């Protein structure tokens, strides 16, 4: 009997099905077009489902997910998947963003050329026996300015091709670095308004999210050049359809090309009667090569994930630990350990957690943020957040749902990078702010491959974050350590390691690694020592 069951709920290329069926541990059931009411009854029987745009995976559908561990989207768009609901259930959501990139890019180019040269209408009129060349006076792309909204994979490829037409290309994308735009020969704008105000042609390459819904309305159109051309082959709803109709009728927008719509298929829509709006039936990914690509990519990813092997393109986990370089895996583990410690020593209700990566080791982006990847932090931040949250909230927290657990509790999560931090050049730092205090921990990985916690607020340490410790803070007086050691010895608690640090304010902190758990009454006895400020057991 197969170990895993996979349900395919939409039509995908047979090549992807064959990859799954070639694995003797996987049983594949195909129920293309299944309705959500029926799917909800059986979804818990499957370890993974694979969909396209025909299945809406909402919170209700996965309310009782049963065995379901993976949702695979054979394509890039995920607006039909409730990522937050899946994350809260611990379900991995993955897509295949590269499989149809070129298909979508080339449709955009085809749509752009068709619109500015009126090719579809010219074809229709000519086949009807008319010969009216004057009617088809067009616009050249040469030397025109293109605004690309969303400079991800598809937007970047469109930009490269339009540069070959000798267009000036500007872009707006709040999550793309300037170095990425510069490598494409694109001028990155700080605001949407700045990009659209100078554009002769505007093309959109973002998913539909709360951030991008109605990104363009009559208000934004009024700021555009007269005679602008608008192309949307991304998602319906990014450009307000009724406002676009009015702008095309008035001539403010010279022409528009749409492959996507708010309601699909659109029925009796006003743009059907507007000659300068060109439409196609959501065919951006419809090439043989594109469909083969997304099916093969998602099938391989689902298969690998089911077997516990590494895979890419999970949108609700920033990066598989196994995909990090070996040294960076150590930083990942160190951050998780520091998160555990921070949660055990800080007092009060957490309000914010800030993660800082220090030094050249962290200059590379180990996870690329785009419009469609909410909470896309570096993997090290995710590791620290997971470590903190699973101790602080005492519930099932994973690398997938940690950001959502924090959000649910209104805890702000921040991430920064810097070149140096005090006297350190390579460091990971966690700063936790609560309603009572603020704690900061810093650590690094040495050449021996062992992660060590080096800073605790203003104290310097050399602490390996593994094991059970007595943590204490005391007035820096003679005899304090001896008294503490005597209490541990009297209670048969063996000391394995000891780390002490003191500062100019007359206090000291210590971490005593012990071989076994310290009973609560022993901790209480230590707290009763004159000059002892705090003491508790922490486990890392």
C-alpha cells in the first residue's frame, strides 16, 4: 500500500502525473473539477493536493485538514489559496513560479504589440474583405517609456525584452532592491505615482492581494499621460475595470490589453463594446512548454516534500534549512536557540521582536521578497521567531506559522542588516521589547562550526546554546558564586559548565550548565540568597 495519497483537482500536464505515479510510495487520484463541498469531505484523506486556478483553497475547505500537509499550485498565482489559513494549520503551500515565466512574458509582449499596432482588429477587418489602412495608424515602442509594476521574474523578463526595443524602462516594486533593477537596466521609482506619470506604456506583473487590489483607479489614471497604453496580463482586479472602460472611451487611455478579469469568464461586460480594449481568455500560461514546466516542477516538489527531501518555492516558509550553505545552517540553528533563550529570560508581554544580521556573510538574500510573499523574512529571522514563539505562547509553532502566530498576537516583527555591531563583524542579534523591559542577545558561529551566544544586554559571554542551565543575575559581591555552588552541590546537581560576566554597574549574570533539571525549590533557595536579583532554569 502506498505511503502517501495525492489528489489532483485541476487539469495538469500528464508529465507531472507520470512523475508522481512513477513513485511506488505515492497514490495519485485525479478529480479535475471537483466542487469544494465534495472536496471538503475527502480532503483530510490526502497528504497533498495539487491545483491550478480552478480550485479555491479557502479557510473553510481546510478547516479540518486531517492528513493534509501540502498544497501545490501548478503555476505562479496564489490568489485562490488562503496562505494564512494554511499556515495556521501547518500546511506547506508551494507553487511553480518559474515554469510558465516565459509564457506569461511572451504573451505580455504579444499583447503590447497587438494593442499599439491594433493587430487583432486589423486581422478581423481584413478577413471580412475590407482594406482600410488609415484606420490602423499605430504607435511605435521605440524610445517610448515603459513602466513595469512588479519587477519579479515575469516583470524582469518583460523589462529585458523591452530594453531590446530601445524603450526606456522604469519600474515600481517596493520589495525589489535597486541593484536588481540596475542589473536589468531599469530605473526604480520610489512611488507608483512616479512610475505611471512618465510612462507611455504600463504593464502589471503582481498578484492580486489586499495591497494590489484596485491599485489603478480613476485617481491614478488621471495622473498618467494622455494617450497611455495599459497592459494587464497578471490578475484581474489590479486595474479597476469600470474606471479603465471610461478612460478608454474618453481617450485618456489610448488602448488597453487584458488577459485577466475580476470575474472569469466575464459576461456582458462593458469593455466588450469598447474598440480600443483588446481581450484574451486568461491564456498567459497556455503554451505547451509552460504547462509542461509547471506540472513537472510542482510534481517534483510535492514528491520531494512528502519524502522529507529538500524542495524550493514554498511560499509560507522562506527557505529550507537544507538549502542553506553548511555554515549558514549553523547560524539558523543558533538563531532558533537564541529565540528559545530570549523567551525564557524576558519579562512581560512581547510587543516587538527585531532580528539583525551583521556582516558580509548576510549580504546575500537567502529569500527574495515579492508582492506575493507575505512575511518573507530571512531564514535566520524565521528560526529566531519560531524559537521565541514556541516558548512564549506554548502552542504548536512551526517555521511555517511562526510569523502568523506573532501577527495574531499583534507582535511586530522587524528585520535589519548592518555591516558592524559594536566590536563584532559577524553576528546575529535578537532584540525583544515587552511592556516591561527590553532584552538583546547576540551570537556568532566560530571556525569550529559551533554557535555561541556572545552578548546578553551589556554583558559579554561565550555560551554554547545547548542543554539545561541555571540562569542568574546578582550583585557582584565576593562569595556569591560559592554560595550558589554549595546549594547545587547539596542537592546533587552536577555543574557541567559555567559562564559568568559582569559590568560596571555592580551586577553580574551567569549561566551554569547542569546535568539534570533543577527542582523549583532549589531555584527558590538560590533566589533567597542576599544579593541575588533573579534566578531561573532555562532549557536550550
